[in-house]
C-alpha cells in the first residue's frame, strides 16, 4: 500500500470515530433546543426581546464538532445601544437564571467580560454576552467577532461540504499530538484556526504537506488576501508571531496569535513524521499505565525540584494559568541568573493542588565559587586586592593566567534556598500569594514521588519524565 493509500485508509478510520452518529446528533440537538428555549423564555419574561437575540456559535453551529467532545456556546447578542455594564449584568443574570432553571450549578467565569458556565445532561454549556454589530470592523468587544467566524466557516463549508470531514480529521490529529486548544494552558491551535487551515489548504493532508516546510516566524497566511501586494516582511514584524494567519473577517487580527513557538514546532515535527510514516497513533495515542518503579528511579537519578501549593478557589482558569506561567518564567530566569541551568519545566494543576516542576543540571552548589578580578591594568585592581587580601573567608587572591582570582563561599547551598528567597518577591494575585505563603512545599528528587498518591499527577509526571512525543509510545 502506497503512502497516499495509507493516509486515505487512516482518514477513513478516523472519520468513523469523530463523526457524530444520528443518535448523538439528536441528543445534542435536543439539549441545544432546551437551552435555547429556556434562555428565550427568560429574555421574553424580562422584556429584553428588542435588545437581545440568542444564537449558538462555535463548532456546534458550524457542525465541525467531534463525536463525544461537543460544548454548546450560546451567545446573547445585545443591541449596540446597551452600555457595557448593562450587558455584563444582564448577561450574567440570564445565564445564572437559565442554569438554575435547568437544575444546574451556574459558575461565573471571566474573559473579556463575565459569562456563565454550567453542565446540563453531561454537556458543558457557556452563555456568553456580546454585541450584535453589522460587520466585524465595528466590534465593540473581542467576542463580537465570533458570529462572523461562524458565518464565514459555514459559508465555506456550504461551498465545499467535504471540508467538514477534513476539519474533523485535522482537529483529531491536533488533539492527538496535544497541540489543540488556544487557552493559555495549552498555547495551541483554536478550533477556528484549525477550520481556517483546512479551508485554505482544502484537505487534511495538504495542511500537513504545507506545515512540514514551515519555518517559525516566517509563515504568513492571508486567506482573504487582505494584504495583497504588501511586503510580508513588514507585516510579519507588525504581527510578531511564530505563525500568522490573518483572520478573514478582521484583517487586524492574527487568528494564530495564541500558538506558542513550542506548540507550532511540535505540529511541524508531527507533520513531517506522519507524512514519512503514517499511523493511527497520531490520532489515538496509546494509553499509558503508570510505572511507579520507573517514576521513582527517574526522580532519584535526576536533578528535579518541585514547588507545590494548594489551588485557590473561584479563580478563572485562564487567569490562574497566566499567573502560573509568569511565575514559572520568573523562576527560570532566577535560576539561570544564579548559575543553575534549567533543562525543562512544566506545570500541573488540579482542583486540589498545583505543582511546578523544574529539571536542572544540578540541584546543589559547590562550597566555593571562582570570582575573577579586574585586569592588571585596571584602576579597580587596587580596590579588589584591598577587599580580599585580609578576608580570611576566601582563598586568594592569586593569579590565574593574567587575572587576580579568589575562591569565595557560594551564596546558596542549593536550589531550594534560591527558590525560597526569590519566590515571595514575584508578583502574583492575592489569592495565589496566600497559597504560596501558607501551604508552600518545595521538594527534590525521589521525595516528589509522595504526590503520586494522586494517579493523575503521577501519569502526568511519568509523561514529563519520559518527554516522548505522544505518537512514539
């Protein structure tokens, strides 16, 4: 079987798994109908019919959702005459009322402005207020674009119905290689970006054929030719992103802005690897079993430090992940500036606790460090010698090659001391700061295994220790 035949065969198998059955469609349509009916009744009851129109957006509205993985995004589209404060208050009011009427527990989340999230019949529902505007260039808040995204994708699918299949296959591929999702936690490809790539390249395999030749910071895709004739070098400087895909409905927006360099690079290497050796594993990675002995062995032999705190309650997930990533970046810079080389780092979050993990070249400092003085012709030579000549706590000064040198005691004994000193100085929210003050635990090596009483963490830890691509297992 040729490579093309193999890819086609794999696509057929994947499509069977990701395409919703008629029974599943009927269930989701019923739930959607009940949600919409409930919300419309509330709108009518409150007398908001003239200023609010409720409609579904996202993958459900476009029919690009994957079997078993649908969320329902119901937008409350407000007339532009409503001020932003009223939009927020009324949106939350309607969302909460709908949740309670459907015997669910509505939770207030926050993005551009508050929205309501709850589960109904096992399906995640989000009720999101936005403005109803006549065109994308008149948006008043970022989420106002979403209806235009829905319309654009639906139009393209109506022109080429095969795109639904290609979109679903591409989404499953991106999920399988763990680069799907524009949220800060992932930093990957959004559903809309995935749809745009399939629309632009016409098929799943064409997306991969293009991606295998991509060079980060040098990819510029303009599907609607907004910038035809413009110098792409200037545009790439302006958008300043590893991957640039101009939003067809808004020329000033990069639809790929959320994609990190890491996730883009993982997609490129997965595209190359799949085309060389097609396999269903890219779509359905092997489920791993925890090898407790291996986890303990790797922790014992490697230089790993963990920082564990309790998870603050009632904090928006995006806000929490944004803070944790900034904390991780700050600690990385602090460790590197203190001559501790960091190989890799990661974050794990559950409802109960958070763990930041760092793998270093070493955890401990030597007892002495070399401090090189100024050149012999320097004006500062005298001060250097005066400072250290009578210091009984240093070795030297002595000459090494042509420079005066002393060996002095290192400031810290180990990485735990570095973290303990600098962590309280890192800016973070009050909720998170309280957790770091009250429940902080820093462990190294095999001691980290104690958290493996949580099987989800242990599986995450094992994957991070192995650090293989998902399709390799």
